[in-house]
């Protein structure tokens, strides 16, 4: 069967390591929307993680990312 891509939630993240942020709508087989972030670190390279949309850290990241994008970066 079809499973939700974000069945596990990712770790706490640093805003400076964010390369890309995707917000996918809620699918019929998922309980909540999917927030997928691509991080870059020197040790591990690029990694994708799903974030819990209800956590305070994720809410702050989304707010920061929108402001950052509006500045044209």
C-alpha cells in the first residue's frame, strides 16, 4: 500500500544549514502536511528530513524562510 513519506520526523535543525524547504499538501493517506527540508553539512553532505509542522522550531523556520525568500536570496 501507499505510505506517507513523512512517517518519521527529523532532528532539530540549524537555520544556517538549510539548502531547500518544500511544503507539500496533506495527502489522503497522511495525517498532516509534509514539510521536507534539505540540509547540508560538511560531514554528511546533503540530507533530507521531514519536520513536524506542530513543533515550535518548525514554525520559526517557516517564518524565517518566508522572510529570507522575500529578500530575494
